[in-house]
C-alpha cells in the first residue's frame, strides 16, 4: 500500500514525467538547485496544479476525492505567504480545521508545539518571516492530514526552530504519516529516510540519502565538490 | 493591527446606530414629526403623518438600507476575492457598469416599455464589468493593477453613459432620468423601487454562510484549496453575488461610490477581519452608513446621496492609499 503515488506526473515546461511511490512513515527530502521543479512537484502532488499523469493518495486517484476530503487527507505549506488582512495567528492556524468543520480541535496544542502561544492574538501581517513560516506549518499540522507536503519549511527558521520542526516531522512519520519537504541544507538530508533529487525538472535519483547523495551526483547536479563524511550527519535527540 | 473594539460590542453598537439613524430619518424632513406623531403615523392612526411616512419616507428608508447593505457586502466580497483591501464595486467599475446598463435601458426607451428592464440591464452591465475586471486584474493582483483596471473601465463605461446622455434625440425627461443614475440618489424612491431591490435580501442570505471559506480565500487561493475549499466554485459564487448586489443597488439608486470601500474598512479596523463576523456587520453597517449619508445630504439642503458618500469616501480612500504605501 502506498500513501502517495505519482505516476508520470508532469507539468508543461516545469516538470518532466515523474513517478514515485511513498509509503506510510517516510520522511522524504526533496533537493535540487533553484528552479529544478521542487515546488512544482509538491504542488502537483498536493493536487493544486494542473498536471499530466496520475496522482494517487492512499491508492485513490485524485479526481475521485472530493475537495473537502482532500483538505483532510493532505496538507501543503507554501514557500512563503503574503497576508493582506490582519487575521490573528490563532484564527489562521484554526483554518487548518476547515475540512473538519471545526475550528478548535488541536489548535492550542499545535500553537504551543510551534512556540506560537504568546503570539496567538497577534495579527499575521505583523509577524517576522520565521514566525509566519511557523504559522503556516502549524496550520498544516493541525489538519492531521496523513500526507504532508512542505515547501522549504526550514528556509526562514532559526536553528532551534528548524530542529524542532524536523523533530516534529519525525514524530508525524512515526505516527504513520508521510512527510515530503524541500530543503537546501544537504547536511540535514542524512536524517531523512528518503531523498529525491530534482534537476532541470527531472527526477535524477531517489532513495536512502547515503546511497543517493554521492559526490558524483552532487557535482553533476549542484556543481559543488563534496566529500561525504560521517561526521556531518546531524543527530536528532 | 488588533481590533479596536471587542467583537461582542459589534452587534449592539451597529444595530443601535441603524435604529437611531432610521428613526431620525423618518422623523426629519420638510415636515418634522415628533415621537408621538411618528408612532401614530406608523400605526396609521394619524392620517397626515401616515401619508408622509408610508408614501415618502419609509420606502426611501428601505431603499437606503438595502442599497447600503448591498454595496458594503459587495465591497467586502470583492476585497476577499481580490485579496486586496482597496477593491470595491465603485473603484473597479462594477457600479459604473451597472449604471451604464441602466442608462442604456432608459436611453433606448426600454424603461418606458417595462420597468424591470432597468434592473436587468444594470445586472448585465455590472456582469460585463466584473468579467472585464477579472480578466484584467486576476485575483491576488497588486493594488496598482487592480486600480488601473478600474480606471480604464470607469473611463470606458463613463464614455458609454456620456454618449447616451449626449444623444440629442433624447427627451428632456429621459435626460433627467439618466442624470439621476449618474449622480446617485434616493429622491422619490417608491415601494416599487424597494421591491426591485428586494432580491438584495436573497443575495445577502446566500452570502451569509460563505464567511469561513472567504477567510481562507482572502489569505491565498492555492492555500485555501489545499485546506479543502472548492476555490473555483467559491469564486464563481462570490463574483455572482457581488455583481448581483452591486447591480441591484445601482439599479435603484444610481452610482453611489465608496460605500463598499469605506464600510468594510472601518468594520475590519474596529472588529477584526473574520468574515463570519464581518458579513452580517457589513450588511447592518452599510445600511446605517447610507441612511446616515442620506440624512446628511437632506440636512445640507438636498445634496445627492452619491455626492455625500463621495465627499466622505474620497478623502478616506486617499488616507488609505497613504497608509498602504
């Protein structure tokens, strides 16, 4: 059984046909240079972008899943968000409960989890980039969706919050969820179960990080001379 | 910014304002009615007061309320749709589209043939403008793009209206009628007009349950979709409703500018941006605002409603622009 299954998913001009199959409990990192198609792949997998090919969640084709139910099955976090109106942090996080038709369940606990309790009444358009990022992540987590697709969730975060988000990601996958997120810091790749490498809209490699991130591939895709050293592995508590 | 007032103060405050303004609006005029006479007139026990109230002031008041509620709600919807606090029916040219439709109906003589042709043509005109704005600006468009699209449409539709107006074959009576639509007003509104604007109530009722999805949409359509909102369907419904509301308001009162901008803004500032709360508040607040503006106009010796709202709204808009830069 697969949680997220993409078969020949392609987006004209941005993503060449990609096939991959991810199961429950997998923490998946999506790496690749700027413009390699990471965001596009995540959006297509989330059913938010017109695409060719077939996206399946829990072995169900996307087109058979009603909109509201999609909000319960999958959560997507954008790379950045612009907030025109001054909704409070709490009400934005509570939006994650829309598909469940409530606006309270798990909200307080999630706010606390993302260190947002003190900011709960603050308008979102008065937050720093990192705080905004945590609000978006909290909104995704509070959906309790099994499939979590996060676009560069760590980009704006300080080291402590980044580490906490990674730990939370690990918790979600231990509970049976599947988390796919894009990242740039390859040193973090070693604490993932699976790494997928995109380059120029093509999926170059997918598999366990130690097998995929070879010096040869890193040179080819990123143009950097890298040495893989066990010492660079980041251990999570 | 944090809401300036607690949310629970909203309803009592706005309802009190609406009731108070309505009573004053019924009481004052060429003939001033005291509280006792007002009550007797409403109960039809005072023949003289009853004629004034039931034939002149009540229909005018009702039309004012409906127009205000419709324009404020329509502005609120457009702001959520375009994710831009400066979107409103007047600035985007939807009101002008409604007015152009109404003016064409009058100019072509259809209005004389059938009373209902004016609101129908207003809806058609407003629909055309809405379509054009959507194509030109797209949702999530920047303020500049949105306002420029509005400028272009307002100019274009103004030209249509001016053309009909300058058509020398028109009778004086028709010209006067058209001028009425251009300036916006509540003079001589009858029960017929109130009836024509009545579908506004239906539009408001259909809008009522859309507050929560509007919250999500106003923070981004892709995000909203990812959370389970059927964005395409929601956007279609919102556009249809805001167009209908603006068109009906324009059909009975002409172009009344800035209500859809000023009222949602003030309410958001006072009570926060949640649409579940703002929709009913905009309906009541819009009604109170237009009743109040009409009172000011009448007090100032018969200033047209559209002039009063613009005199208030214009400076307010400039202040908003300065603030947002």
